């Protein structure tokens, strides 16, 4: 018999603090490095962003009306601890307690990321950011405060959002010291992420034994262009670099030497102190969170070493050149589940467009419905194949600041009309998703 979505499947939607909250210097919050990186040509859209900080009650009400079972958001370190260390900002803590109150009111399970790119700026100014091992301990202090303050009101914690994408593409304030500095230190930064992750997992298990915690990867499947064995090797190599390297490190405490070698010309090697690898290996995550947007195609430029990416002739692309590949999500689920055998949460999946409200005050985002439907159908097939997928959150719940293109690149189920006091306008996809949740995927 075909397996369906389980009855307690966590249907939900996702945002992150710096991309949605706004209020970047309000009620005691300090700036984060991410706040600076999204300011372009002097325009800081993130100062207001989707203004979730002031609209959270209405937003969560709409979320409940959609039937959501879960909400994935992140805690802003500089809102809770403005200097990144030392004094707490009680207004910040109060804000997240209010968010949790609203979620509890509607029986919505919180899934919370502890670090979604927004390192407090003072920690960059004082210590140079994540390249300094001291920041690992400061992050752990921040986690301790969160575990103390919010405890098991939060059912799932995620440690660091997409260390893989951060390392591969930089930005998000990691490069405030300049591109060269980032390239040089990227493996050191990544090692610090892995230690920070492991310590947060252990601390969570110690302080909150009932709560689940795990990493978040941004997984990009890589296909070979042809059946030429060299193309397959090229695809494997790129997948090792952008996927396996991180999963093996964070989940198994193992460094893939082929990838380290590849970096060795441009980057310093990670500084591994005695006990580090045991620490990472022994910190057992409970869940794996995966973000999925697209796949890539690789080919070999005819030597065993050279490899490149090329457009996929079988898929369409988004305006921003990302391959739209629903089967890729099933490929990812199989690959990760049958390698690590742990429950999986999809914490991001979605498509962006440049959108405006129609004259009838509607946003008919049929392409988003197509995208979400086709991806969810593949998730269902993966469940039928035995993958333990326990939840799915689309990216994003609200229109918010894209990491690369500000408000121009919209992902939300809800349109934010920034010209009209940030009015919330549910798009067609909101109502479609509501029906899907109501029927537990039956209407896909
Ligand atoms: C992921 C990030 C999100 C989100 C998404 C879309 O990597 O976790 O924060 O922004 O990508 O990317 P973009 O905003 O660049 O389109």
C-alpha cells in the first residue's frame, strides 16, 4: 500500500529574523553583520523588511488560519544579546516569548534556528567574527541563554543555517573583512561552525533532554551532463565540495581529504585542536534539516581535474538562473536519509518572482503553486520509498528580504505591500497551501 503523509506531519512555513523582522535598531537591538550586507546603494530595506516585529500577532493569526502545524523562524542574537556577549536585552527576549505565546495559542510547533547569518556586529569589530575561535564560546553562551529563557517551549532547535552555502558563496557579512580575508579563512570559519554546532547539540541535550536539535544544510544535487565517466567524476567532485564535505563533518566528525586538498592553494587549513574531532563525532544530532531550491549539472573539461557547471537541458530556470527541478528534492531525500538514517525536516523550499498586486488586489502566483505542488509530490514519493520525512516548510511565509536581491525577489505566500503600510495580502498560493494542509496532502 502506498504511504501517505503521516498524520502528525509538520506542515509549515519559514522565515528568518534578519530577513523578516525589520526594527533593526529598535528596543535595544544592535546591528548584525547581515544587516550591513543587505544594504545596497544606501538603501537598507531590512530596516523595515516585512516588519514582522510589529505584525507578528496578525501574521501568526494568518498562519493559524492557513492551518499551519509548524513555523520555522530564527532568534536574532543581537536582539537578545546586543553586544554578542555580556548584557541581555530583555525587550528582545520578551519579543520572542510573545511570538511563542501566539504560536502556543494556535498549537503551532516552533522550529527555531539559532544562527541564521546575523552575527552581532560588535563581535566582528572586536574579534573579527567567526574566524576567531572565541566566537564559538560566545555563540554557546547565546545558546545557553536561549535554552534557559525559552526552554522546551521550542520543540526543535536548528544550529547554524546552511554552513555549506555560507562557505561556498560567502557574503552574509562573512566577507566584511574583504573577499581575500574570507577566502583565506573559510575552512577555519567552517571548523568553528562545526564545533559551535556540536557544542550547541550537547548543551541542548544536557539542558533540555526532550527537545530535538540538528544542523541545516542547503543541499544542491549535482548531475553528470552525460554518461561519460569523467562527467560522473566531475559531478561527484562538485557534490563532495558543496554537499558531502559538510554533512560528513557535521554528522560524522570526518574531514574529506579530497575537498581539503582542493582548497589548499587558496585557504588555510582548519586549526584542529586535540579533542575537536571527537567532540564533533560524539555530538549526536536528532534530526537533519534540509533547504532545497535547485540542482546543478556538471561536466568534465576533458581532464580528470577540470570540471564545470552547465545549464540543464531538461529543466526550466527561474529568473535568477536556478534550475527548477522537483525530482531533485526526492534525490536529496534518498541520498541523505539512506546515508544518515535520521528523521528529516525540509525547512526551506520555494520559488521567487518579481510580483505586484493586481488591480483586483490579488497576487495570482500560479507558478508558485506549480512549484510547491510538484516538489511536495516528490516528497510524498520519498515517504513512500521509506524516507522518514517529518515536516515541510516552504520558503517563505511572508515576502521578505532575499539574501541577494532585497525585496525585488519575492518568495512569500503572503504579499507585503511596502507602499501601503506593509499591508499583508495572502497570495493564491496561501489559499492553495491551506487546502493541501487541510487534506494532509490529499489534494496534491
Ligand atoms: C537560503 C537561505 C535563506 C533564503 C534562501 C533564498 O540559502 O537560507 O535565507 O534567503 O536561500 O535565497 P535568496 O534570498 O538569495 O534568493
